[in-house]
């Protein structure tokens, strides 16, 4: 019985891995067709309308644009598998290196924003579930948080805390050598990302908590004499966590998309900024690498969340038939 | 949600949206000052009787460009969500009529794939293919919102498909196409309307973000997102320029959200 469970879990894991690999390949194909094939000659896209035939020919042979599209696709996928993202057409250096430098800004920012949004979202939801008179306040916060674009919130934060009060920097990044100064530079962008995100989490967490609070075992726990707070933390919260986890996974796409814009608001040298520069300079090699990196991250996290959910909640294993 | 809560939401939501719509429509025939005329001498002024909300960095009347911005925002988001609703609804109906078919599988896989691309990435790709501008932004937003419509139509239609009236229509010799369009689609419309309202809120946010990044409506046409981008240079001198377009975006998005929630609550009670 135990062994059966283990092999079943192993098999389901393998099936999920194969599914992930297929999705990654499909995403790569979509990106390649959209960036390399449909806009026309890649060399002309990079150099613009006024390029000389010599320059076009040189660029074509330098980046292999003269090869047929299917061959270029295979070459790109092969290189990606080795961690080779190609050579940037503007910076003339390896894209992998460019991305590596920027990850040191983007990853901490995303983690900070995720942590902040989770704590403020869950906090608000617990508050409303604990004392129903806060319900209206929390709903209003949620409604406002849903409507405020994160980049505008960023501007308002700059206006208040940088221009007005002079407490925090209005943008830029001093590098991690600066220690506290580097963290200070990430505070406002993280808040700009986390407040709207937290509002979404708060709404869903509250709905999930209310759903669990209506269950019979909650009444039993209350009859045993457990306090409202005790019921919430011991019984309602753990049961709400599994669907919330799935939501967080889906929200990652919004968070990463938002971070692209917010990094530009605060002039942070992260992946989003690199992407905006690549758009402006028609650097399609960097663009397709970045887009693939974002899509691959999201697909991997979605798939990971699926496995994690199945591990936490055994019912999902049976329901999925694996 | 209480009955009163639903009524309040419907009221506020439709009032805000009505005001925005009126401002957008009025801007077609009248604006408080020429939004395309540059008057550098009068740049970055505060509110006055001449310019109710002040002037921007090129001396244009802010109230006028905000009104035209409303037109642009509503046009792009309604266009995008409309397209998404039409195509997504049709695909969802097709999938529901042949459950477990190859088409059903392909539609499900494709919409999972779309979830992997934040709207900014979609807009970069549509921008490269169609050329940058409002059309490629709208196309990106349409693709981005489509999986939700596909899933909703497919799941709801698959439920209705098992009902007796479908069997009755089938017995009378109606084709699947006729059943889908004449019998199932009308029952789905309320649910689709609720979803469309929520998606319009998302579409408006996406449009603003894309315009901020320069992936949306190109200059000189006013757009709320790009106004915010341009305002950033003048945060110290004219903060109003950075506040007003954001307020306009937030109000409109909230209008769509409130309307959607109010409609959803009313729909849930009727069922």
C-alpha cells in the first residue's frame, strides 16, 4: 500500500514534468514565431529602415539570421538548454551575463513584494474574519487596492516619501555593496507592487476563510470553547492555505508583469528595465531571451504549485486521477 | 454580499462609468481648450479659470487631454474585451459542443499557455508583429483576457448541454450549431456580462500600464498612462500632473469592478 502510494506519486510527478517540458517548448515556439518570424527579416528589425545592405549582411551572418527559420529555432533551443542566451545586438555581450547582473535586483524585489503582499493580504483577511465590524473597512481597502495601478502608486509614493518628505530615494539603485542603501532603494517599489497585490489576496483569503468558517467542524471547535482567534488560526487558516497557494501561483504572472513597469518607474537596473531598453533598441536577441525567462519562470512555478498542492492535500491526488 | 451592498455597488459603479462615458463622448465635439495646441509660455500652470485643472508640460489644458484620454482608454479596453468575448465565447461554445474532442484539448492547452505571458510580454510581441500602437496594445489585451471567457463559456455551456431542453431541441432535429446559438448562448449572456465587466477593469489597468511603457497609444494622442510617464519629470514642479490621470484610471477601474460585483450578486440571487 505504502509502495503503491510512492510509485503513484512518482508517476504523477513524472507526468507533470513531461507536461512542463512540453509547455516550455510550446512557449519557446510562440516567442520565436512572434519575434523572429512574423515581423519579417530580423536583421531589418534590429537595424531599422535606414540600414545599409552591408550592415544588414554583417548582422545576419554574425547572429545566424541568414539561416532558415526552423534551423534557427533548433539552434536557439539547443543553446537555451546550455544556458546560452545569445549575444545582445546592442551591448555586444552575452545576454546571460546581462540577465545575471539584473537578477540581483529583480529577484530580491519580487520576493520582498511577495512577502509584503502576503502578510498584508492575510492580515487584513484575518482581521475581517476575526471582528466582522472591520469587514466594511477591509472590503473598501480591497476595492481601492484593486483599482490602483501599481505604477501610479509608485509615483504617489515617490511624490510623498522622496519629493515631499525626503525620507527615501526616488529611484536608482546603488548596488548591494551599499548594504542598507540598496535595501532602502527597494522599499518604495516593493510597496507599490505589494499593496494592490495584497488587496487581491485579502479578498480571496477572506472569501476562503468565510467558506471554512461555515463548516461543521468549526462549530465543534467553538463548542469546545476555542476562542474566535484560536478557531481562525488553528482551523480556518490551514484549510484556506491550499487554494490560496494556487492563487499566489497564478498571481505570479501579475507580479512579474507589474515589476517590469515598476522597475521602470523607479529606474531600477532589473530585468524590467533591461526589457524596456531592449524594446527601445530593437534588441530582439535580448527580448526573446527575457520573454522566455519570464514565461518559463511562470510555467515552472505553476507546475510546482500543482505538485505542492497534491503533496499537501491528498484529495487532489485522487481527484486528478494520477 | 447583502442586497444593500449589491445595490450600492451597482449604483456607484454605473454612476462613475456614466460620467466617464459622458466625458469621453463630449470630448468628440467639445473640450475646454484645444488639446493639440502647444503654448509653451503657459506650461505647468496650476488650476485657474482659464484652465480648470491647469496645464501640462507643453501648455495644453489638462482637463481637455484627460477627456480625450477617457475616450482612448474606453475605446481600447472595450474594443479589446469585445474582441476577446466574441472569439473566446465562440471557442468556448465549440469546445463545449464536442467535449473531450481534439479541439477541446487544444483550446484548454492554449489557454494554459497564454497564462504564462504577462500582458506586457504579449504587447511586446504584438507590437513587433503589428507595429507599436493602440491596435497592438488592444490585441495583446484581447489575447490576455481570452482564456477566462473560453473557460467560462465552455464550463457553463457544458452544464447546460445536459439539460432537457437541449434534448428536446435535439429530438426536433436541431443541429448542434443551432442549439448552441439559439438555446444555450442566450442563457450564458448574463454570466458573460458579469465577467466582461471584471475583465474591462483589468483591460483598463493593462492599457494604462502599456501606455506608460510606451507600448500603447502613440503621441500626440493623449492617453492616461503616457500622461503619467511624462508627469514623472515634473513631480517636483507640478504634482497635479501625476495625480489626476491616476485618479481617472482608478475611478474607471473601480467603476467596472463595482458594476461587475453588483451584477454578480444580483445574478446569484436570481438563480
